[in-house]
C-alpha cells in the first residue's frame, strides 16, 4: 500500500482527533457524566429557594435565587474544567501513560494540549448550557437574558483549563491538587461576585478581585443579562483572551518539558 | 535485501542533568533489515530510540546529525511518526476504551478514513490473534494480549519503520514466538525494524545487525553470527562450584580462558576436546558444557556487575 509520509494530518485534524478521544471517553459513560450539571442546580434551587432565599429578599433588584443562579452558570464551567485538567490530566499523564501513547502517533505536545484545552472549553460550555436549561425550565432566569452563557462557559472552561494545566505542570504528587482546589478554586467561588457582589468588599481587596479570572466571566454574564452593556465590558473580554493566551502558553511550555525527555 | 541506508545517526549525545545517557553514538540501518540494541538496564537504549522520533531531544552539538527516512526529528517529528510504528517499553493503551476503540481512536490520529480504518483494524486484530477479545476492556487482557494490541496499534498506518522497545519482555514463550514470527513476516514485507531487547535469543532470532551498548556507548557491533565467531570462544564449560575443579592451575591457558565469578568457574575454548577432558573429571550435574551464545558475549562485553546503582 502506498504511504506518503508527507500526508500526516493537518494541525486542525490533529487537534480534532485529540478532542474526539476525550469526547469518546466522556460519552461512554454519558448518563453518569452528564448527571451533575442537571441535578446540582436542582439541589441548589431546593436549598436556596426553600431555605436561604427566604432570608435574603432582594439582591440588586432580583431574588437571591436569580442572583446566585447566574453565578452558577459560570462556576459549573470552572469546576468541570478544573477537574478535567488537574486530576484528569495528571492521571492521563502519570498513571495511564495515555499521552505517551498519543505522542507515538503523528501528534505533537502542542497539538495534544491544545486539544485538551479545547475539550475543557467544550465541557465548560456543556455544563453552563445544562445549568442554564434547568434554571430556565424552572423559571428562575429567562432564556433570552442569558443566551450568552454557553459562550462564557466555553471561555471560563478554557481559562480554568490553562490555569489547571499550569498548576499540574508543577505537581508531582496527586494530593497537591488539594492546594489548588482549596487555595485557588474555593476562594474564587466566594470572592469573585458569585455569592455576593464584590462591591461590598473593602477597597484594598478590589485590585486582587480584578485579578481573578472568574470575576470577569461573572461580570459579563451579569451585565449582559441585565442589559447594562457598555465599552467597559471590552476590558473583561480582553482580560479573558489575554489570560487564555499567556497562561496557556506558559502551561504548554512547561508541560512540553515534562513530556519530552 | 537492499543496502539502502534509511536511518543514519551520527555523533549523538544525551545528558540528563550530569548523567550522560548517550555518548557520541553513531549507527546506520539498512532498509528492510532488523537492527537490535542490546545492553544492560540504563545503557541508553530507550533514550536512543526516543531521540529518533522526537520523544527525547538530543543535546545540541555541531557534529550531531540524525536522518530517519530523510527527516530530522529535531526539525519535524511528524513525518517520522507518520511512517513509524512505535511500541514503547511500557504498554500505554487507553484504559478508558476497549480493544477496538483503542485502535479506532489511533486510526484517527493517523487520519485514516473510517472505512479503511475498519478494514485495517479487522485484519490487524486477526493478525495479532485478538479477534475474540475485540470488545474487551484493556484491564481484562493478559500482559501478552496487551502487548499484541500495542503492536497491532503500531501497525495501523502500514509503517515503514517499527521501533520496538523490549517487545517481548515478561511474556511467555508462546507469545514470544508468535511475535517473532509476525515480526519476521513484516521484515519480509520490507519493514525496517529497530529493536531493543534483553533476550539474546530474541536478537539472534530476529536481528541482522546488533549493537551491544554500555553506559551510553557502543561496545561492539556486527551481525550476531559474526560477533559470536569473532568475539567469543565457541564453547563454554560452566562449573558451578570451584572446589570441584581442584587442578585449576593445571589448565592449559593457551587453549582455555578461565573466568571466576565468586564460586563459579567458566572455561571458554574453541577446542571442545580440551573442555571435555576437564569435564570428565567432574561429577555429572556439577558442570554444564555447551556452545557459547550471545549472552556470554553480552556478559563478556558489558561486565557482570549490576548496572543500576
């Protein structure tokens, strides 16, 4: 059979094949994998709507359920991308040697990680969309106001995948991911404007809050859904793009060193 | 067999920190031949293989040149990986997928069209005798089956070059012989094979050329048959305990070479009669008179000490 070695797949095909590998593995256990983003918002609705929400009647002109629901649109993307690219990546790299196998095929480290990041973005998008569909069907938020959620979910997924990959590049013991989740992800959940508006926090904390990636995702969702669209939002978009590129570059560079002897 | 050189490596070096894993190593491989690397653990065999397809990057050195089927892995590893099948030392199958899915995902990595992929996968699992296991989880395969699957995976893109890092380590004799037969068939079809192994028998069965390496350097090279003829005596008399050989000093050292390893004595000679004469004074079961083999040569050239400190 003729076999022309110049015919190796293009960059897009290589990345797509890596993405497809993750997709294939994910949908294999689709019911169990897809349950959390649908069920968790329902649990939240019960807890907040019947419980906590009865104490907080008004939150910036909306019910507390509504306020928190918008936050959960992006945190669901944050959590899924973070797990995928910390524990998931680490296990693929160190325990299952999946990457070693893939790197024996015509795939470079860059292709491999680019596919990985895109996959985490896709999962972020899927999780945000799932959460959105639950809140919309229970009438908590309106579909028209939050149509941007899947896109924000995608970019939130990308941001947390590159951040997680960068953290993973330093890790040589799987337990160290506790530092990541307790030290980075949990504080972000509470201090990025998800559970309360960050304007309530002392002014010396404001620059730090602006530094956190989740702040910008949630601000975009809140402003767009309430129709407060202005040019300042471009700064959030710019932050997100810059974060993806810079942190992504560093993560790939460091992991390349780890994967190539 | 053609004499066209398809892999040409000159003056390659690799250092990990202060450890020199490969030191000024050169070799070239003819098309459709089988080339074997032998050497103790840590000799640099795996690193050498990895440098050919970009999994390891060699040290920068102006004398270094690597040519694999016309490509330099430092510039573009993709064409090399596209035309090669790689079987790493450690199985790295995707445990989240079953046998068929593993092969199917890999066919995507090579950009093979679906209908073509299905055809090749079917014939490969048949070739590697895995058809009854095609829907099994990787976890449920034995070590030998996993190895055969990794080899099947490496053959998906009809490679011109096979890189096999200890393909049969830890496998039972049946599987080893099966794999050897398959590899011989592939060589006949024109596939060039690079192989590392600890089994001298394997090198002897498959390889046209071997290099014995030690501490990242070439010790000797040539065809297994020629090396046996040239570099080691034809026969060995192994005597298990030295007290059985009382007249050690009377041995005619012009005919027989004596090696002492703790209590054991090894007598090497091209003259079987000289060894037979000595063995006649010993009890049956205390000695073993045999033809020398690659293992003797291996131990002679790389020493008997353990190499991993």
